């Protein structure tokens, strides 16, 4: 429980910035939904695979990044396991493939300028 509370506190500042839906806003249960929160030079993308979504991969196209800039990413799954990566803004705008093996699962992708 402590790790979850720490994660909530870590992500809280992003909610003060820009909110951008990356998918259609819907209550349908057979789709992915995603949004991006950006604040200053960093942000977070939330990706959710809903209960009846048959697809296990979703292409995330970041909107609040600069094409020529490099970004450090942290991928956080539901078990709060983390994996790091580094991408250019151009790569993130073109799209990053996110795979969620389980239905009713999610991932948070935090990013900041490298």
C-alpha cells in the first residue's frame, strides 16, 4: 500500500497541467482508452485496456513533446514494476506501441526531458 500512495503523490503534480485525451472519450468496454497529462517539461500518459478489449497492443501518440528533444521514459505497470527507456520527441509523436497482456489492465508512462 505504501508504494501505491508514493506513486499517487509522485503523479499528483501532473493533474495541475494540461489534460489531453488520446482516444475517444467513451464508456465502451471493448477498447483502449488513454490520456496525457503534461506539466512544464514533463508528463504522464495513462493507458487502460478495458474488460472486453480483444486487442493487446495500443499505439500511443504523445502530443506534448518537442520533436527534436530527447526524453527519458519510465513505464509503470499495475504491479508498480518499472522499466526505463529513452526516445526522441519525434519517435513519441509518431507513436509508441504499448502492450497490455491482460484485459482490465493499465500502464502509466512518465516522461521528462533528458
